[in-house]
């Protein structure tokens, strides 16, 4: 009789221990999931596009970035708000005056558009590099993305190479999967202001704009640096 009682007690104890392990494991898994979504939320709530400038460009060379000509203060980052969704669209839908609407955000329903400035506030002629870097891609949506960069009103449109390895019509190929392009600006004289407008959209004319990319994400940033970016 005592042996039977001991077996039952042992089984009950074992079941309690397994239930305790189960609940502890469940709590740990839920915590990890919450932490993951919290981190991802922080990353993607910052928008699909940001502009970053090395501090040395300001402290050593007197360069300043801003999106409001009436509010010029030192900062190392500008953030562009994203449209609610990125539906596919056609490039003719972008207004012809998109680069002449002043600083800041002027998104459309299907595209991101953002204008900002970099100014040489020093008394010396200097130089800088700027590059557009791909941070993250989900579901290969970058295959159909277009990035149009206006520098002082002059546009260049970038896209990943086509399935044939050639540039998509009317575009310049991305440097590689991680780098859209890099530009070197020499002889940046005192008082000079470069105006940039960046427009991002998913091109409905691209053959790779299919249902396979639905729900995809594309995140890039633009760096201003003293030296050429590393090509990875």
C-alpha cells in the first residue's frame, strides 16, 4: 500500500514539475516574442528613410543638414515619415514639381517624397560623400522599387538590375544589393547649399512587381560622410 502511495506521489510531483517547466518556458518564449516585436517596431516606426551625417562634418567642416530653411540647427539625423502603404504605381504619377515644394515631407498616397538641404556654414571650401544604403528588405520588394534622387533639381532614378542583368529602362543600376549609389561632391564652397529630394515608390511597370512581393518592406538611409563608403 505504501509503495502505491509513493508511486502516486512521485507521479503527481513529476506532473507538477513538468507543468512548472512548461509555464516557465511559455513565459520566456512570450517575453522573447514581445522583445522581438518591440525592437522591430522601433526600427520600422522610424520610417522607411532617414538621413545621417557624421558629426565630424559639422565640427571639422561646418556642414549642416536641415529640412526647414527657417530652422537651421546642428543635428546628425533627419527622419522622413512614410506613407501609410506602398501600393504599386507608375512614375508619371509623380508630380513634375515634386522637387520644388520646399523642405520636408510631401508624400503621395503611393510614394515617399522628402526634401532636405546640406549647407557649408564654414569659411573654407570642403568636400563630402553621400550614399544611399539599403538597411533591410523583406519579400524581395527591392526588385520593383525605384529611388529617384534630385540633387539641385536634377533627377537620377535608381533600380536593381533586371532579370537579364541590365539596367531597368530609364534607370541607373544599384551598385550592389546593399548600396544604391554613392556620390562625391568636391569644391563645396562656403555658403553653398545643396538641395536633395528623394522619392521612393514601387513601380507597377516592373516585371518583378507581382503578388510575390505583397506585404514586403524596404528600408534605406542616406549617409553624409567625410570619406568614400565601403562597398560590401
